[in-house]
C-alpha cells in the first residue's frame, strides 16, 4: 500500500484542528445563580486548566472564583489583588451581597495605605468565559475588567488583566510571564488529575510564580511597579464554610525557589495539605501526601487549629519535605492585611 506523505500530514492537521474546535467552549453566564443542580469538575481533562469548572454555572450553594496578585519587588509596600467571582454570599463569604457576579481590586500604595474597589455589575450584565485547551479569556460584564491567558500548560504561561473603569477611576493593565509550571493539588501532571484540595473544593494553580508588571492609574494617581505575580482559581459544589473549618494558604519566592502551600482543616476534623516547590522553573514537589508540607502559626495567637476568637498570628513557619533532596523551611511574616474574613463571615 502506498501512502501520500502530504495527504497524511493534511489529515493530521485536520484532526488537530477538529480536536481544538471540539474542545473549545464559550460560557455565557448571567448575573443570577443557576436555577437547578450545578456540577463541579474535580477530575482534570486534557487542558482547560483555568476554565469554567462549575457547569452550567454556580447555583445558590456552589461557587467559582479566579484570583490574581502581584507583590512588588521594586518597593516595600506596593501590591495588588484582583479577584473575579461567580458566587452568592451563602456559597462563599467573600462574594458580594448585591450581585452574583462580582469583582474586586484591592491593593497598597507605596506609603502602605490600602485601596479597595468593587466595580458595579448591572442586573442584566453577563460574564463571558472563553475556554480553549491551552488558553482562557474572560470579560466580567460591564465592569470594564477582564483577563486572558495563553500557554497555560507550559512553563512560560502569559496572562493579561485589562482594566478600564472610568466610573471608579481605574485604568491600566497587569501582565504576567510565568516562571514556574502550573499544577493541581497533588501533581504537576495536568491531565486526568484530581483537582480536590479539600472535600467539595477544587483548586488549580495556573501561575505559581511569575514576573509581573503593574501599570495602573487609580483616581488619577499613577501606580507602576514590577514584582512577583501569582494566579490560581477555586471552585466548589457546596457552601465553603460547610466544608472548610480553617486553612492556611500562601506563596513565596526565595531566590531560585518558587513555593506554594496549603494546610487546611475540614469540618470533618481532618488535615488536608498541598505543597509545591519549583527551582529555576523545574518542579521539585507537587504533592498532597500527608507530611509533604506543614504550616503552623507562631508569635502569639498561634493556637493550632485556630479558633474564631483569635487575632492574626505574627507569622507562619512552613516546612516542605522534599524527600531525598532534603527539607525546606520558610518563615512568612505578616506585613499588611489587605482583606480578611474568618470562615464564618466576620470582617
């Protein structure tokens, strides 16, 4: 049998085109909870790491959010957090009371003072989430804020947050160039992996660490800095406080090391952990096995597990067990509290 090489290549190209087209999907989500049963994905598929995980979209008791931050490396105080929500306050306490779809922009100026903005979405607004195998784009209704990411499955993912909200006096952009590979709670292998961080809650860390640049105008004041960027997302099919009793989460850059940690206690009394360590872009650990990471508070208000009456501890000590490679200890100290709520909803 004689095959034509050009025909075979053409067939392969068509097949790849078909796969891409078949797996791309656009979600149009109205500003109201889904009236019915929502389904949360807790097992990854091929690609779509940063896409819509609760379908058709969250109902009254389920939730989904995308989180971005940048901490300045060119000044001591500047930082920014941008979060996009699909949730009711019943499902997740961080959501707005007046809108199912919401977004927040929170940050610190050079002098350490804090700014907080909640862009308004009209009742008729909708969110568009365009999900591909290796990319994502989202427009958050009429807030003038959205994000897009590409190359998500590789080590050098790129993200852009665009902000244009004259009503609040917010304009500008935030860009990310990843320097660490994406991962799920238990592995850096991105296909057919568990996405559960605790029961009923999923987590995907698209950008554990990135070179980031912030170029904004906040009510006429220019904010421009470079720093360490981070992006992840969470979702769940049950109210957050019905699953999680407490959790410690954070990320840091230590020279060549990029680290991310989770140490949570469920309402079942069990401890759930996830530890991620990357050195010069190479993953050294991405695991949820007991003992791979241990996070404990220190310096006052350091009771563990924490109780609602406690104030914030001075800081945390994080121990990573890297197996034969050794152990890594990180001390994280509180500097500025940008946003804080306990798991029962108190400010």
